[in-house]
C-alpha cells in the first residue's frame, strides 16, 4: 500500500450552492489518490458525494468552488471550458450514479464512441471496437451498442455508464455508486474488472457510495463523508472493520448483512435541519451523535490521529473518536455459602460499552447475569476489579460525583412489581428520581413525567398517573418501570431480563419500544437475558456468560452461524436454532 | 374515421350558409331570378332540389369515382380548378413551413442554450410579437411597406402577367420574387410559437443529467448543443410541425387573399362568395387531405426517430435485450 505521488489531490475543497439559503455541499474536503490505488468515499445520501464527482469533472454548474484540485501536475481549479475539455475523459472520467445520464435519443454506440472520436481521434469503427471491449469488461454483450437507452434495463444502463468511463483509458476514474442496482453476478464481475484496472493497469479509482462490501473488496483507503465533511479517513480494512468515528460506527452498524438478526435502525434523526447544521460552527454530526458534549456544538473538529493509532487513520472528533461509556475490568464477586465456602457468581468479567451501543449478555440461569448487572450499576460492590463510567472509577469517587454518575446509568429490573413501591402512585414513582436529584421545579418535574409516560406509550391523564402498581397489568407496569428508568435521561441503561414476565405480544411491543427509545435518545444499553432470540434482535454485540465467565463474544449473526462454545450452542438449541437450520452443524472447535 | 368526419363536415358546412348558388350566379350576371319556375329548373339542373341526404350520397359516389364535381359559377370541372391552384398554395405554405421550421429550430436552440442572453431576449420579443399579430395584418404591413412604399417586391399575383417565354431561371426568379412577401408573412406568423417551444424544451433540458455527462465527457460545444440538446428538442417539435401543416394552409388562405395570390385560398374565397358548393366541398376536402397526410407522415417519421415510441410488444418480438452473455455474442 505504499502509494506513489498522488495523481489526484484535493485540498480543502469547499463547494457552495448559491442560495438563498446557501448550501455548503462540501466543507474543507481533502483527499489524495495515487496511481494503482482505490480510494473509497463512504457516505450517506446527501453527504456531497455526487457534488464531489461533479467538481472533479468541472461540471458543478453554478456552484461556487474554492480550494484546489490537482490532477498530476496541473491545477484544475481555474481552468476554462477549453482547458477542461482537454482533461475530461482523456485523463479523468466519471461513471455517474443517475441512469438518466444517458441521452435517451442517441444510440448507446454513439454515446460510447463520442469521447473516443473527440479526444483520441479514433474512427467510428475503432471506437466501436473499443466500446464493445469495454462493454464486455462490465458484463454486457456487443448487442448493446445498437440499443437506445430506453431499450435497456436500469442495471444495463449502469453497466453502459461504467463502460463509458473506461473507453478512453483515463488515469483517474470516478465511480459514483458503481454497484448499486446491479444483480450479484454482474456486480461481482464489475468489482473484478475494477480491481483489475487498479491492480494491473495502475489506474486510480475514486469510489463514491455506500456499498461497504464493494469498498472492502476494492478500496485501499476509505474516507468517510458526512454532510460534506470528512469524519474519518484511513486504511480500508481498519476503517470498515474497526471504525473510530461515531458516524462511521453508526453507519456501519445500521448496515444489513445476509443473516441480520438484529432489528435494524438507522442513525437517529438530527434535531436541526440539514441546511442550518451545514454552516453552523460545531461538528456537523453533533445533533445525531450519541456521545456529543457541549463543546461539540461550538467547535468544528479537524482530522487528527486518535489514541493508539499510527497516523494512517485520522478521525475528526473532539472526543478523539468513539468513547467507551462503561468499562468493567476483571470483575469478581462471590457469595458466601456456608462458613468456609464461597461461590463465585462473577469471576473475572471485563466488558466495554460504547456510547449508543447495545451489548447483550446471555447465559443460563445462575450464570451470574444479574450479579453482573448489579455490579455494573454499582448496586453491589465488586470483590475485585473496577467499573469506570466515562473513565471515572465508580468505587473511587466521592458521594457527590457518585450521585452525578448514578443519574447517567439506570437499571431496569426483571420484575416491575418488586421494583415499584406499592405505596406510591405510578406518577410519583416515576417522578421520584427527579425529586432525589433535585431537578427543576415541581411543575417542570410533572411535565417531565408526562413526557416519559407518553414516550413509553402510556396514558398521561391525571387519573392514570394516580393509579397504584397493583392496578396495572404486567406489561403496563414494566412500561412504568421503563419510564422511571428513562426520566433522568440516562446515557446507559442496564436492563436485567426486562421481558421475561411478559407474554409474547407484549414482549414484542416492549422490545420495539425499547429499541426505538434507545436509538432516539442515543443511549447505550446492556441487555441481560437468558433468551438469546430476544437479545439477538436487539444487541449490536453479545457476550455469553457461563459460571461467571465470558465464554464467547460476537455479533448475533456470528453466534448464530458459528457458535464456538458449548454453552452458546445449548442456548441456541434452546432458542430453536437446530429446527431452523436443519442439517446445518456449526464447525466444531476446541473449547476456549 | 377522421376522413369520414371531414367529408361530412365539409359537405354540411357550406350548405349551412345563407343564400344559394343560383341567386349568386344570377347576381353575378347582373340580374335576379324572379320567376320561381326558372329557379326551380336551375336547381333541378344542378341537383340542388333533391333532399340533402340524397345530395350527400351522390357527392359521396362521385368522390369515390375520383370525380370532384362541376363548378356552378365557373362552369368547369372542379378537378381542373384545383389542379391549377393547389400547386401555388403548396408552394406558399410549404416554403413558409420549411423556413419557419428551420428558423424556429435553430433560433430556438441558440436562444435556449444561452438563456437570458441579449440574443435570447431579442428573439423572444420579436417572435412573441409576430405570433400575436394576425397573419393578414402582418401580410398587409409587408404589402404596404415592401410593395407600395418601397416597391422592392411585386404587389400581387404569383407571376408577372403577359410574360411569355423566358428561361427557366428567369421564371424561377419571377416566381420567387412574387413568393417572397406572402411567404415571409406566413413564415413570421408560424415561427413565433415554434420558436418558443424549441427554446423552452432546450431550456428544460439544460440541467438534465445526460447533458451534464455529455459535458463531463469533454465534448465540444457544438456537439453538446446540436446533438445532445438539439436531438432531444427535435422530437417534441416534430409533432407540433405536423399539426402546423393545417395552420400553414389556413394561414395561406388569408395571405393569398391579401396578395391576390392565385392559390387555393383565392379559389375558396371566390367559391364562398358564389356559394359554389362543389368547389367548396372539393377544395376544402383537398386541403384537409393534405393536412392529414402531413400529420401521418410526421407521425411515421416520429416513430422512426424517437426510440421511446417503440411499442413494448415490438420490443418483445424483435429487439428485446438478451441477457448479457459472458462472451461477446455475434448475433447483432
């Protein structure tokens, strides 16, 4: 991956579409790509990818472009139309995303031949020969040259656009979503062709899009674009496997895989409108970020190497990339059984939970799950080991700090009857944490309680709030308990078997509700349960606990497809895996 | 179907006018038929006393034999009259149509391509004006300025009268000089709407993805303008031009009467004055047929030119894209 001098380099590119209101499509983007290298630009729709593509070809119509774009030795900014014509297609070509980019009334053959005739002086028949070759490279037959675009399917049009980008053999090829809309067979062929272009022919590729699989296969480096701002950049494998920027992590986490068990949720919507955030001073991602602090809304982060990185990867985040909200190190807890014997309930567990992440903890009854939950929230003191919340050791801080920490981490119990005092009305029960923390005035607290009741889809009228716990069903009561846990707006919720007492329908409702609230509020969550099926639908990452130890860790998909530990397999069997995957046995592996 | 409606309509319309050909004939001779018996006799002679339906079927039978009837006022076969007049009208309308079509197309592309430029604004102002003024007023203005005030062009007719012999070249120049003013009037009146149509379809194409890509391909301006923008504007334009054949013929009738141009327009005008039913029937029918044929021709041309018109059934039979073979196939 030692690349030569960049063939295309973009420095501090700012592109503004004239308003009103003005729209800043790209805001200080810097990128380089060398010959024989593929740079992927990963971003959501609307992140400025297509604008970047247009700017690189000098066709960003009425946009105001600042910064420098260099192609080899020449500076492209400030070229006139004539100068651009000499560069376009001969040195840099584009495969645009829109299939409406083919002229509907001209045959494909003519549209492929045009640039060859104009730039390379090829005859029409020579051009056609090259066109047919390029069409073949992207999986289309020579019949396509006689077609009008309307006689091709959407995928075939995309193939034609790709072939078009190849016909003049340019140094740099910009591909805007090259693989979207292609069937898997053609897609793989396109990836193989592109790969050959980079590795064998030494072309430079700029791959714009959100097809992570294609990027993983093709790209050497990845730049992650969010609203025209580079959130992270670095070697492709590292950025795609272990993202460090909050946006990259959230984007990759919302991505479906073949066997996605998890209920997918997009990144939570921002509060501010995109245009406003565009020109605002702070981090563009601040309103959707789960780990934002006050400074994030006033200070725009620049790219910097995060802790523990060698400088190849850069992350733009004031907090230095993804932050672990809860880190437990080597937790031990034993209960005395009799006079001389003690039973280790939790025996050396370490775990880390990032902001906004859902970590599932599964295990059979008696595996130490509830003890672990109690240790994490500080209800029990550990015999050994530490629990740090945002880097603060909960055991080592003073009572005032502890109280502040407590409000950021909440526990949802298995049995709401036990958790809610029968002497309090449910309204009072939910308000109690606010009273304890002395938040706001009484009027504000009442309002807050109503907000939480409505958030968990319960009635908010006074008569309902005045009910007591025995007057409610189990499902309603668990919602009240959830409202109580959420009223302080915690950053981490530890839920201990929250659904086990509910019927399947109520459980499904509450599961969806919990997941939605978790995403909307940007909470991290530790979900403890013996029911693997439930945890798999909710958690980003799962820990399997057995006799107080973590025996296996992975995503739900990984655990389902290749469970390593016998305990995992038995939990899977209990959840009915073997009936679903009849005749499929996981590869046996030695126990860890 | 269209033809049937046209035939019935054209038969009914002249007969719905007040007056009758016999009276007109007599008046043109300076007298008046006071004896109702003579009137009836003449009516019987021309077959005008029979019920309208019977007259219609007689007319239809004649048409089917290719017989267009016999003029009451001019006492010769209608076919001969039309044969003498139609070429002039076709020349006038055709010339105007060709010039207005070409002018509108290229001016429309030029104006739309540089939208908002001086040239664009000037063209819009001029063409809007000529499109808004009635064609006979336009013709009269041209007549007064260029034939009377500055007698650059001849005042009336299609050829200088009493000129015998002359080389084909001098004849052609003579015809062209007589044609110039009427054709200009008609061209100007047709060009206005066409220009605006081409211009607006070019403008709406300006930001389209295919033009962005064509520009990104580094194609020279003329290719972008004429091949990519022009071809797309051409197609909707063609349909309008087909419809315009009818307008051109209608306009020609007015223009001919202003310039006393010996075409179908003058013939029809004379026939209206004389209530000459056979002439009216036949000449209007001929003009309608010309317009319909032109429309059909344009439709056929459009199908050839626009790949998108092709029916899906047609694609299924003959040119459905085959699944992409992994090796280039040879069955083109």
